């Protein structure tokens, strides 16, 4: 069986799992019970020693209304409720500004649909990186425009 994640991913997801448990005010044993897991299995996931199965992501959504995308990719360690993702408006503004400045400087234009897609992909990339990734955005624009 192949692994879908690496050890660093498992540690990060384990920290997020612990953040969900702590924010819910439950002990490891009580949290494991709510997820229909043994304490030992749950502790392994929280410590990042085991890859979390799909069923656990589903249980987190069903039981605690946790956004599975947040559990996988973040950003941050504060739990995000399913359907409650919030845009980082400062980051979005920075991405749009960089894109607009690049287009003006290089005398290029994008059709509205394509520009919207570039903004979305650029924003999602920068969220994953934790900030503006100027090099990536410029490379993306040089291909798209």
C-alpha cells in the first residue's frame, strides 16, 4: 500500500487534530470515543505516527463539523468549521495588486474568466505558502498572459 502523505504531513495533521480536541474541551479518551476509535489509534494519529484514514476525516466533518480541507492543508492550527472558511482579505488584496501591476508593466491583458482563475489559483497558492509568493505569481502570469 502506498503512502499518500509523508511524516511531516502526519505531524501537521496530528497537531490540527489535537487543536480540534483541545478546542472541544475533551480528553484524548473522550475524543477517541466520539470518533469511534481506540485511544491507542487516536493517540497515534494525534502524535503524527500514523497516516489518518479517510474515515477519520469524515468523522471529523460529521461529528465536529471540521472543514476537511483545513485539516489537510490549513492554514494555521485554529480549527475551521465546515463551510466557514474565511478569506484573508489582506492576502487577497496583495495577490490582486501584484497581478494587476504585472499586467500593466508587461502591457498584457487577461479575459475576465482567465484573470479570475489566475487570482484564485494565486491566492490558494499563497495561502498554502503562508504569504505572497512573488516569484510563483510572476511565473504563473508569464504563462497565463
